[in-house]
C-alpha cells in the first residue's frame, strides 16, 4: 500500500488561454450582445436596457467606495442629481443645446459637490461616514426642492434633448438605438477606466485601506487624501450617470436627489456583488427586471418594494457576496 | 437709543412661542433618539428602520383610536405591538448578522425600512390620517391659543425617558442591558443571555419610537413618509450628542429643535432643516465625538 503524498503534487491543469485573453473575449462577447440588442428588442425593452446601463453606471461608481475602499455611501443620489441639474443648466442656458456642454456642466457640478462632501465626510469612518453622506445628500435635496426660481422646485426642469454631435464633424438627432449605443459606449468606457484605476497602485492603496486602515496609515500613505480622491472619483462617475439619465429622459427632478435613489444604489451593489465593478450593473439589471416582472404580474399598484426588500434581506444574510461574488477574485486579478 | 431700537426690533413674543415649540419637538425627538442610541450603544446597529417604526406606531394609534376611541389605549397598544414587531425584526434580520461587519446591519435595517414604508403606503394609502387630540384645552400665549396637549407631550416624553433611565439605572434587566453595552463577552460569561438582551433592547427602542409616533400624531398628519424626516433628525441628534450617549442625545435633541424653531421665524420650516445640517457639519469639523460629551483624552 502506498501512502498518498501529503501535498497534491499532480500539476494543476494549465488553462490554455491566459486570464487576460479570457477576460477580453468575455468582454467582447457581452459588448457584442449589448450592441446587437437594440436591433432585436422591441422599443420598451430597448429603453429598459439603456436605463439598466445608466443605473448600472451609478451603482458601479458607488462600488469604488463600497467594494474597494470599504466605505458605504448613502449619498450617491446627490452626485447623480447634481449631474442631472448641471446638464439641465447647460441645456437650458445655451441654444442650440449641446451634448458636450451638458456633459461638462454635469461633471463640474457633481465634482464640486463631491469635493464638498468628500472634505467633510472622509473625516469619519464606517457608520458615521454612511450617515454623513446621507445627510449631505438630503441637504442638496432640500436646497434644490425649495429654490424654486432656479431649479423649478418640485416640478423640476424640462428641456430638449441635444443632438449627438462632435462640433465641426457631425450632428445627428438621437434615436433610441443611437441613444443606447451612446450610453453603452460611455458605460463600457467608464468600466474600462475604473478597472484600470482599481488595478493601478492608487487602487491598490484604496483596497489596503479597506483591509486595514491603521496599517495603511502606518506605512505612510496619507489615508484621508486617498479617501477624498476616491469619493471625488466616485462622485464624478455618478454625475456622469446623472447626465446620461437627464439626456435620455429630458428632465431633471428633485426626486432623483432623494435618499431613495442612494438606497437603491446600495441595493444594486449588494445584489450584484460588491468589489467587482460589473456586479453592480448586473445587480441593477436584476433589481429592475424583478420590479418590472412584479409590476406586470400584480399590476402597477403593487408595492413591489416589499418582495424586493425581502429578497434583499435574504441575500444579505445568505448570499453576502451577491450574484457575481463567486467571480470576484477572478475579475480583480 | 440704538440699543432700544435693536431690542424693539427683536420679535420677543415669537421667540418665546418658538422656544415652547422647540422644547416640545425636542422632547419628542429625544424620545426617538434615545431608542436609536440604545440600539446603537448595545449592538453597534444603526437602525435605519427606526423612522418606520415611529410611523407604524402612529398608524396603529390611528387604527386603535378609530375602533376604541380611547387615546391612551391607542398609545399603549401601539407601543406594545411595535415592540413585539421590533423583537421579531431583530430575531429575523439582525440576529443572523451578529459577528458580521456592522455595515451589513445598516443594509438589513434599510431593507426593513423599505418593506415597512411600502407596507404602510399599500395598507393605508397616500392620504394623511389625523389623530384626534385626547383633550383640546388651550391657554393664551400672546396672540396664540396654545394647546395644553403640546405641553403634555413634552411632559409625557420626559416621563418616558425618565422612567427608561431609572430602569437602566436600577432595574435588574436594565443592569443587564448596561452590562451588555459595556462588554458583550464578559456579560455572556456572567450568565447574561446576551442575544435576548439584544432582542429586548431592540424591542424597547421600537416601542419608544412607536410611543413618540402616537404622541406626535395629533400635531401633524400621519403618512407613510413621516418616518424618514424624523429618522434623519434623530441621526443628526445622535451624532451631535455623541453616539451611544443617552444624556448627550437628549441635550442635542432639544438644542437642535430650538435652533430649528428659531430659524423658522425667518425662513420656511423646510429651509429651517438646513440649520440642523449646519450644526452637524460644524460638529463633525470641530468635535467629531459629539458636542455634549467630555473631550476624550
């Protein structure tokens, strides 16, 4: 009788493709499907898919904080909403409306808000950070809601959709297909940029803050400065999602700064799997699809948030990694 | 001459009225915040569903009042039912999360708050309900007829908080709660059933929120979104007063309510909320551990 060796010496079967190649093949396949989708899907689902991508971008931006830096933000609606109102300002002030100006205004507005929020809230950790971001978003909600002369108050602002244009090159009106492709391009680009940033030394420092903040500080990293940059980065991409949403729906409303949006952003993250960047997009799709199905099964009046809340709690308890949690290590390699 | 002009321009009567208003809302807020701070102190759980428990208490008050017509019975029933509900919520959602990252408990209670809020909307509809005041006597305060009921709310809230404090200080189970707050592991080792103390603390906090909901119901309409406004204020109070510090929360509740009441002399109540936000920001900047606690060494 031979004694089995203690360690498994048989070599692990090498995958023939490198990790990188598999990632890019997977990415291309998903991209190809999403590009073809609007040509196949009926109008309603086309719009639905575009919205999922926008909400996914918002959730992905908040994943930088939740998943990578270990700070749960309950105030992402502020960045999202200020992106919307920034775009609205550009589209109402300049005639003809310009997409580039809308993007610029929205991003500047959300970056300013993010700087303000980041400066104060990063002094605090854990629960205190969550509460402070929540209260900051509520401040902006109150300001926008009550400043009726400028923001339209409760009714919000309506505007025309700008054409898809690069000055001096071309200018075409958006159709629902080009809208989808435009949003898809922005979201995919954001994903690649954020993935690159999270793999960079900067992203590594953020992850080390998540794992052990005192030690990171002891090594000599200025932790608070890193956190401020992380919140700003996150806010910037949330603002980008806000601009996209404003352009798609042609209005800006205070409801989108309300706390509920921040809460849903966190739900998307937890459902999809934090710390994966794509997880939140999947989570947004899962959440919105469930909501749509419940609405169709039981009618529009059905309080869909009750079953979704139950599913959310059950997932926190039994599936804390989220839908894509199993792939977390692989996606971050 | 200058001084008298300035003194005359200050609306003293309004300031006095707003002081009374501020103390009344401050006591209600203190009642909500002390439940919140109890739950936080004992198990590091920030209860996002606290505002919804407050709202649900008010609704149960509406229902019981409609069937029996007795305000005090409504107050008692709402407190008991919501306390039981709180215990059930704690057992179902928070107990499995013991030992996990405290942030997961925020998420779980947030899920609970979504469920409760939408249940209320579904069950009672979006139209605000009214709770009738138990007595309608008024007294003259300058040009106003001020209802006695408001003063009674303040007194009753103070009585509940006082009773709770005595219970924590001298009651056997109160001592269990304080022991668990100080050192969970040691309390367990001394034979205190820590999981049940957690459940009981959550139930007490929920009951206090429900009681304040019923008490506050007559002043404003009862609707399904009232929870969020109050839980935000209570969060501010708990942070300004120092997390997990009962006395600090009460002081901060009155302080912030007074400031908001004075601010609403000049601006609309919706904008007066910003004053408490500013207090919060200043606190975080200069005294992140809380205004009403001794400076940590």
